[in-house]
C-alpha cells in the first residue's frame, strides 16, 4: 500500500495502482510500475546492455577522477553515470554486431573553464612525467599568455585498460614546462592515449577536453 505525505499533492512512497512513488537524494518522484517484457533479450536490448557494460568497465579505473570532471553537468545522476552516458553516445562503435569502446573517442571531462589546444606528456627518466604545453595562439588581450590554475591528466595503456590520472595543482602559463612525479612509466613499445582538462580547485570546475594531448616515452 502506498503512503501519501504532505497532503494529496505531496510525495508518496510505495505502489498506488500502476504508479510507484519513491525518492532519490531527497527528490521525490513517481514512475510507472515496470511492465513484464516477453522477450528481454532482443538483439537491440542485448546490444544496449553490452555497450553500457563495455563503457563502465573501460572507465571504472578512473571513477574517482571522473567524479570531479563530470560534476558540473551531473544533474539528477552521479558524475560517474554521467560519464558513462556521454561515452555510450560518443565512444561506442559497432564491430560486427558487438559494441566496442573506441578509446580515442572517449570524453573525460565536461565543463565551462577555458583551456588550450596542445599538451605533451613525456616520461623523461622512467619514474615520472613532464608535461609541456606549447601553443602560440592562446594569447590574452594584453599580448601575454594566459594563466591556468591547475590541470587534470589521464593516461591509458589501451591494450590492458590500465589508467593513470593525476591532479596537478600548480598555476602555470601556456608554454611552461611543469615536472611532476608518480604514476605509470611510459614505454616506447606500447600504445598510450592521453587526455587532459584545466581545473579550478577553488570552484571544482573543469574545462572540456584539451583537443590535442600526446603521451610518449623518453
């Protein structure tokens, strides 16, 4: 039996006829009672479930960082689920009827901060990374290079789905080189993909992905 709260126009919990009342994160909502599906394993349904699973497994190693990089647009869902939703649309390709994640198409941030276009992440000595942003077409109105508060980077060993992510909380200007240590040494014998966005620790906001990011061994 359903229970109505706050009067006839208020929220309710439980089932009333074919309507189910519940709440999520303090938000009251109603939904229709799930209908029996005669064939829950049609080709389309199976493909959809497999695609969601593929994206989830690909992104799971960087869950904690995605909670930052999708927080701004995660409305009525978790930031990680927002990342899965975005990449279900952007990064799934159909290979002979099987959904496969195209890592090169992954979107790992959504935000409103400004950013720049090019970033190189290079492993100089096998135990750390250096990143170099080298771009000349991002210049402010005074003719100087803009300053950014912080940077979030991701590096992925695609073959093994091994990820490294880092938040570099250091002010920098475009064209500067910043050294940081820790993470995954880069081998010239393996394929890596790199992703990055600018980040403001004070507000928690990020930028959309930096367009051109490269990771390479020294």
